[in-house]
C-alpha cells in the first residue's frame, strides 16, 4: 500500500537559535557548553523569551555516558537553564541525535501537546583519548558484523568511498575539493573549530618551517599540500586526515514555537515546513554502498510534506562527517544525479557563491562534529542564512526562501531531513 504524503495539522516556527563555539575545551564540560548555546539562543529571540514559558526540552546526545561518564543528562541540562520541573527528554540516534531531537520537538508542537519547546544537542568528546573516542563512535555501527572485524568509521566511509570510485570514476582529488570548499567556508565562521582555509593551514606550515630554518615544502597549491603524506596522512584509504571531521566539543539550541504564536517572539520567524526520517541496513548488508536509503526516504517524506522539490531548495547543510559523505548526500537529496556530485563540486556549483551552496557553515568537516549537537548546529546556520545574519559567509545574491538540513546517524542507519521556509 502506498503511503500518503503527510500534511501538517499545525505549523511550527523557529523563533531563536544559538550555539557554543565548537572545538576542544579541556576546561568545559557538556553542561557549560549547553548553557553557552542556550544563552545565545535566548538573546537571539527578537522579542525575548521567558524561560517559564518553555514547556519541554529535547536534548540530542549520542553518548555522554561514555564520553563524560554522565548518563541521564536531559534533566541536568534542564536544571542548568531553569527548566525544572518541565519534561526533559534525551534523544539518541548516533550522529543524527540532534536532527531527531528537532523532529521530536516538531512532532510535539504539531500534535498540539506543546506550544513552545527547546530543542538542543550537546556532546563533550575531548575528555577521552583519540583511540577511545574511535571505539565509542564505532559502537554506533554493527558491532557484531562490522566492529568485530576492526571497522571503525573512517574504515566504513573509506569502503563507501572506494565503492563510489569504482562505480563513478571518482578520484582522491574529488574528495579533496569537498574539504577545500568547506574549510574555505569555515574560515568565515567564528564558531568553527577549524576556521582556517586549507591554504591558510598550508601557509602556516610553510611559515613555521621557515622560522625553524627547515627546508620549505614544495607545495604549489592546496592539492600539493593534501597529497603530501607528511601534511595529510592516510587514515583509511582513500580517506586522509583532511577528509575526516574532527573530535569536537559543542552544543546548539533552537526555540520551536507554534506558528500562530511565532510573531509574539520575532517578526522574522523561520518555518519548518517538511520533516522526514528513514532507516537503512548496516553497511555490510547493503547492495549498493554509494547511496544511503534512509536519506532518500527522509528526503522524499520531507519534500512531499513541504510541497516542494529538490530543485526548489536554495541552500543546504548536509552531513559531511567525511568528504565522501557530502558527495553521497547531494545525490541522495536529488540535487545532482548519481555520480555527478563530483562534477558539481569541481564546477563550483556547491560553493558559497554557486548555484546550490552546500555547508556554508564549514560543515562538520571544518565547523566541527560534536556528534549529538551537529544536527542542531546545522539549523543554527540555516537560521542565520535565511535571516541574512551570517556575516561574511552570507550567501551572496540570493533571497533565501527555502533551505534544507540533512543529518545522518552512523553510516546512514538513521537519516533526518528538514525543510525550512522564510515567508
């Protein structure tokens, strides 16, 4: 039986958005980062928000239990921003935890259960050494059939990358172009963990060598730099260091309100007009590792709910935990045909100045990837771009009316897609 397109019983708007700086902060824990994000969100609400009016809190978080040794974090976060005794719900879906928390808050308002909810995501990852972070993240894969064989997430996405190369003729340079683009965007984002372009990083290495009296590297451009195994070592071929998102601490918050109340908080609300979620098999079970079924399902549901098509979307934040992931995403979302994401990137279509700007924030690759917070952080960028407050990284020459966010858990076992409108 075919599924009917879902129609919203009630509209939902974003009335405020904020995030902490993303990075590695040895002197801050998850609740500190959450308070930073909440404080910025509250300040962003044009007409103000009384905390007492917030009816529920949804917290996207993958594994504070392992990363910080702290479980049951939702009521703790509620306590730290004065929301007790309101209901506080932790939402877990690996790297899609933030996106699912948005969807759950959205459902809470659409259903009529709530009028005003706080949606957030938070992850404090840097307390653990790299090898333990790797093990913690790997628990989101199929530990019996993938983890026991030694697969970590760089290895799993490397398998997707080699499959994509075999099927579509992609090269390592195609992956490098995604990283170069996103670092260029991240260089304009003061909240980004790596707010430097690849060229900036290359020049800094050359200057350091010069100051030490060492031989200067013979890098002519970013590709020379990224092909140098000393500067950009292989993590899991063909994924190199600069193809991988970093270990990140961070938090993000958005305020969702019923559409009929939106103008009580701001004269420039951003509306969520489409929401979709899907699931997929573990990577080892898939017939085709160059696409993610959950993303296609989630996108189809969101497009149908919103009454738009992929070609109507003007900008998007997609889940680029690895550079291959962005190429797969822009094809799964219908922006480009299978195998054409590489050409679109090479031709500049996905650049900030291009026809379909992707990851103007710098993406997970440059902005950082605090896994439980990443999906909400994507929406903070959409909020600023649609309201024209993104500063130097504002997309030029576009009246942005429709935008999309795409948040993936693990290798795509979960995907959440949301569509946004400015009226």
